[in-house]
C-alpha cells in the first residue's frame, strides 16, 4: 500500500503558471490605464480645452496605437511575444509619468504618443501570449477569463483614480498608475516566451495579404462598431455624469465593468459549446440598448441602469469576437490576427472620441444627440454582424 507521503501530487497544467502571471500583468496594465482614463478629460478642462480639443487629445493614444498595431503584430510573429510585452510596459510607464511634466496641452502630446506606443505593444503581446498557451478546446472560456483581468481593472480603475485624485490631486493619480505598471513589469518578467511552430515566415502573393489576415477580418471590423461607442462613453461620460449629479463618475465605470466581469463565466462556455454568434448577437443587442438608455438618462439611477445593460452586452460580445479572430487564424499569424483585431478596436475608439467630441460642440453639448448618434453606429454594427457568418 502506497504511503500518504509518497502519493503523487495532482498534475499542474503546464500553461497555468504563465496564464496566472500574464493575468496579473494584464490586470496591472489595464488598471493603470483606467485609473487616469476618466480623469484626463477633466484634467484637460483645467487647461481650458473645448470638447473638440478633449476628443482630439484623447484620440492621440488611440491613433498611435492603431497605426502601430499592424507592424507590431507582424514583428510579434517574427521576433517573439515577450519583448513587446516588456518594452511596451516600459514605454507606457514613461508616457504616464510625462503627464506630470507637461505644462500645456501641446507639450502633453508627445507623451500621449509614447503612451500609445507602449499600449499597443504590451496589450497586443499579452493577448497573443494568452491565445498561444490556452488549450484550444477551452479557448472561448479561458480567453474570457483572461479578459476578466481587463474588465476587473476597468471596474476598479476609475474608482481608484478618483480616490487618488481627491486625496492627492492629479499628480497622485499619474504616479499611482505608474507604480501599477512597474508591478505589471515584475509579473511579466518570469513569463516564458511561448513555443511556436518552426515554420517559414508567412509570404503572400499580394502585399496587402502580408499585413492583413483576411480570414479574421470580419470579427475585427465587427468590433470597430462596438468600440466606436466606447470612445464617446469613456471620454465624455465623466462630464455628463457630473452634470447629472453623480459626484464620483468612477462608480458608473465600476458598475459597468462589474457587469462585464459577471457576463464572462456565462458567455465563455456558451461560446465554446454553442457558437460564437450565440453570444455575439445578444451581446450587441444589449450594448445598443444600453447606449439608448444613456441617451435618455436624466438621473444617477438612469445612468446606472444603462451601465448594467451595456456592461452585460459588451462583456458577452467583445471576447467572443476576439476568440472568433483567433479561431480563424493559424498559430503562425496569431499575433498579426490579434493585432488586426485590436487595430480596428482602437480605430473605433479613436474615431468615436474625435467625431463625438466635435458633434457635442456642434449641438451645444447635447448628450442626448451624441448618444443617439452612437446608437445609430451600434445598430449598423449589429446589422453587419447579423448578416455575417
């Protein structure tokens, strides 16, 4: 009879350690992002910025990240995932600290560019590492759990950001975000570079096929219509919430992200066992409903109801669209496929931030009109995904 001391320990999944480390690193990256994201529009107001200027400045990070996604995706597949994770976090940290030293909007722009470079590198790399290491049979579920790191961060980040702001002013929020990024770097250091198939670099007859993964283009375009609304909401909801009377707009983001978080354990297994579309279409419908509710919200309770409905919708649709992109690409081009997906996601946020900021100035700061315009774009995105395969 085998003694209790000699009983073999339960096997540990070989991917689990790196999955946990990348989860923690991803959590820190997104927490740092969301600590300052809702504060920056208010910070820009202290410089006398209009809604158009606020939208433009906020879009600089997104535009930079969007431009760099495709080249970074190509390099990640050729050079490796981990270098872009580490250097991306370092650039991101430098950009955050730079906001402390920028005495004007104009001098803030180079740090917004640096922020965007780091953001595109580390977020593309960490998503690709997750896609590389999880078992294919549980991809939808585990990619959803990986995404919970960013969802939880987006719930806690605004609350933490406003708490730091009320206690230490804007400088406290920027320094706090930078400290979180240092922790993310520490968690990323032990992560192993994923083993990839030893194959020749992908070469296509047409140059465009070298920079675009056409097999996974549909979900990438689909997420752009989802993120267009995020651009306006992330940028202008703090201003809208303060006008309505919600003293801490971070609470709205916390409720929104908590609902995203709660949706993941439900939507992920359905995505694996039924289909990606079984999650994407209902999620986009709920997202559209949440935007319409925001348009007509005149009280804090109305805002919170919209956060709940929209949060569940986004939490279901976004990771299912990302997993669909992974499904439709081979391991040789996975980094490029995810970079393409995030390119269109960033493009939607950037265009949304720019156009909706300009629209607000044109319609005399009518949030009703801004959200209804956002709902039209979301409806078009729902139609495209409904007709897709």
